């Protein structure tokens, strides 16, 4: 049970950092807030896809 709690904590931290990084890079490349938000949301869609399909 302890292993499961640790894994969830790491995943939550990684998702937040990954989305923020995608948005910052997108804004610096495109200079567009709209594209930055789109790339932040697409990161979440990929996470949901991996959760449904499975695998690590």
C-alpha cells in the first residue's frame, strides 16, 4: 500500500510540471497565449490516453 501512495504523488507532480513546461516552451516559441493553453491541455489528453491504454 505504501508503494501505491508514493507512485500517485510522483505522477501528480510530474503532470503539473510537464504541463507547465509545455506551456512555457510553447509561449516562447509561438508568442501566443492561446497556443500555450492548447499545448497545456493536450498534455492532459495524452495522460488520459496512457491511463486508458495502460503501460508505463
